């Protein structure tokens, strides 16, 4: 499912206009200024009971190898977004 299909589904289920549904999706999921991204960037986590938790994950710097040359390289520390499915979502899939 892509964004336009998600907007269509939200529009149909919630009885919103296409513009309102699109604005709601952007407000939540926009990578630049969405609610979830902003919370993650500030170090907080977003927990949606029954669905899952979005949180930032920090990775320490480490030494790796260039697969082409075998030479040791330094990999800088990084932060990325992670998602962990909640009980309700896991149960839905029978996991």
C-alpha cells in the first residue's frame, strides 16, 4: 500500500474529505515535520497501545571492513528510527 492508497482507505473509513485525510497522514508520518518524526528526533518514543512503539535507536561507533578491499574502516555512531509491534498487532497476525 502506498500513501495515496492509505489516504483513500482513511477517507473511506473515517468519512473525511481527500484533503483532510491527506493532511492527517502528513501530520503523523511526514519525515520532515510529522508528529512521530519530531518526537523521535527529540529522543522520545511514540507508543500506540495495541499497535506498537516507534523509538530512536542509537548505534555505537565501530570498526568494520570494506568488503571489496578487506581494509578496516571506522563506522561512525548513528541514530535511526525503529518500530516494535505491540501485542494487538502480533495477535492479529497469529505470532
